[in-house]
């Protein structure tokens, strides 16, 4: 039930991010979640999009280095403590969260979080057992 994340390696220079987003926008690829981490010389842009295959093709054609990895999307209540509850479930199961970031969502009642962990299947199982709804690729396309 994991979802695909694109990791795009980009230069840390003016116009780089707008170039990536422009390529996607001109081809009707909708960004559903994103995160960027940077150093002095380069950045790591993480994207969840509505059409991962098309986005990968377009960015590779434009000479971007792309890596696709599986991550977990989890739906949590939009109130204080809900993220802590989800993270506590993973912590109790001895699952390390390598990083996380939030979805851009169209709801006032829920938030969506992307989690990168070592063992997606185990993390999905413990989150589901604890009552959390996991997000599928189909859910991403509907957002």
C-alpha cells in the first residue's frame, strides 16, 4: 500500500525549483506533497504527484536525476496530538522515521503525512492495527 515518491536532485541555484514545477505544470502533473532539503550546492526535492510515471519521464527528459522510492501516506486527524499518536505507534514498534512531511490536502478535518521508514510493510501494519488510515496511490490521485 506504499505510495511512490520522486526524489529529484537539483542544483541549489535561482530558478531550479520553478523549472521543475513548470515542467510538471505544463504537462498537467499535479503536485500533492513536496519537501526540499538543501545544502550549499544542491537540493533534494521530494515530490508526491498524481502521475508518477509521466513526471519521471518528463524530468528525466530534461536531464534531472530522479530516484523513485516507496513511502507511506497516513491520514491523521487535524488537531493537536494526532501526529504524535501516529509517531508513537511506530516508536512502540521500534520503527525509525527517517523523515516526514505533509500533504497539500483539500479537507478541514484531516491532515496527510508522508513517512519514510526502513520497513514500509511493518509500519503500515502497525499503523493500520492502531486505527490509522493509510493513503494509496489512488487516494493521491483523488486529492
